[in-house]
C-alpha cells in the first residue's frame, strides 16, 4: 500500500509540475508580448513628443511673424519668407520621420 500511495503522490506531483510549466511558459509569452507593446508605445510617445515640440516652435514663429508691423512692405516679404521656411522645415521633419 505504501507503494500505491507513493505512486499516486508522484503522479499528482507530475501533473502539478506540468501545469506549472505550462503556466510559466504562457506567462513568459505574455511578458514578451507586453514588452513588445511597451516598446512600440514608448516609440509612439517619443514621436508624439517630437511633433508637439515642432508645433510649439511653429506657434512661436507664427507669433513672432504676427507681431511684426504690417505697414512696411519688407515686413510682408519677411512674413512670406518665414512662412516658406516653416514649410521647408516641415518637409524636412516629415522626411526625417520616415
């Protein structure tokens, strides 16, 4: 009888071990997937932060242009040049973002 009890205990332990091993593998896979998602989200956040900084710079430049007195013709040219520069910078940023 002692052997039967030992075999039953051993079989029960083996089943529990298989369950634990499977659970461990599932959790490792889940961790890997979550780490990948975390990495993607961090990259996305970094990209959004860069875009936000660019928008803030555009707003600052636009405010500077708006404060210039529109009475002088050269000011009008200056505004146009600044707008052209902003567009060119936007193109460069978009190109670098690819």
